[in-house]
């Protein structure tokens, strides 16, 4: 007698609402209850610009810049901003981008030419760069990340801007490499953002190794494909988790056409965190 694999009712019950919600295009925003009132709000964004080629097949860097302008963010991480092969030349007019958005790219010694490291570019509106380096990620295809330390008006912030690989095993190795970029016990607020190429949640996710350091991993907002987003490939994660106040997909007519990915926007809260913690500790001691 042939044995048939029995369905797992518990798993089906968990996945069905998630699938229905995705197909109804309901999962467009994540709001954190734990972040209320913690520090000054800063808007950040992540955007895979698909080498400035839209879903209409047209190469149009000006349209890409127009979407970045729509974001109105204080800090933007771009992926695929360079040609993939050959000289890896940058594809955006950075002077025009700065003029239209007020954002400037963080300067790094890029040996292969282009705007960024393996197409990763970090744009900021204001602040001081205190340290920056490139990180080569392991895997079957060339991938990289930028690790940048910033001193903003609202406090220090580290950004890890990355584009992970297409293979699950490569992504798991790359996530482990990103964790090693941070010293044990390091308490600098850190954002990990970019096209992480992973939509799964839980133990099957190649990003599960980031827990408990980065999160919230459950804040998976579909951003791909741009015309009808189903897969949450783009992520914004934080250390500590309550750094993030909200995450939303930027779903506008122009964004749906300019790339095969939609941008993600997040509000993070920095500053006054140590004061609040000190106050809480003092109250706890009195109690």
C-alpha cells in the first residue's frame, strides 16, 4: 500500500491567512507598539533600482531619481545602482540626484568603478561619516555590503546596506558574515537593510540566524514584483528591535513602473534612548 504524505493542519492554518492577506494586498505596513515615544524620528528607505530599467524594459535613470525624490527620506540604501558586468559603471547622475533630492552618496574607494560596492550605494541628507568599509560576502555569485558608521543630530547609527544572493545556502552564509561584522557586546544602534532575497519566515528562512540580534523578522512587507507585490524580498531590520517604529512599502504609479522592486520606507527613532533606559533603571531600583 502506498503511503501518502499527511498534511500538517497546524502549518496550513498558519500560512492560509498570510497567503490570503498577501493576495488581497493587505500587508503594506508594519507598526511596532514597543517603539512608541523612543527618541527622534528619522525616515530611511531601501530600494533595488534594477539597474534603472523599469518593468516596461526602458532604461530611465531620471525616473529612478524621481522615485527616490518621492521617498523624501533622510537616508536611502540603493541596490543594483551599477552595471553588473564590465566596468560596473554607475548608472545614476549623482549631481542631478543631489540637486533634486538633497541626498549625497557616501564616498568609498570603489576599486571596480561605479557608484557603490557591488551596486550598493548609501545616500544621506545630513550627518557625519565616522567610519565606512566594504564587506565581501561569500557565495556562488559576487555579492557585497557596505558597513557605515554615522553621527547624526539624533545620535550615532550604524548602517549595513546589503544585497544577498539568490541561493538559500549562500544567503545563510552571508547573514552569518554580516553578524560577524559587529563586535560582541556592541551597543551601537544598527540597521540592516537592502534586498535580502528572502520571503520565508521562521526556521526555514535563511535569515533565521540573525535572531535574536536583528529584527523584527516578522515584519515582512511584500515588495516584489512591483506591479503586484507578493514576495517580501526587501527588508529593514534593526538592533535593537525597538529601533523601528514602522515599515511601509512605497507603492505609487511611478514606483510600480521604475523597477521590478518597490521601495521600503521605515521610521526609526534614535536619541534619548540611554536617558529613558537610565530613568527606567532608576525607577526599578527605587521600587
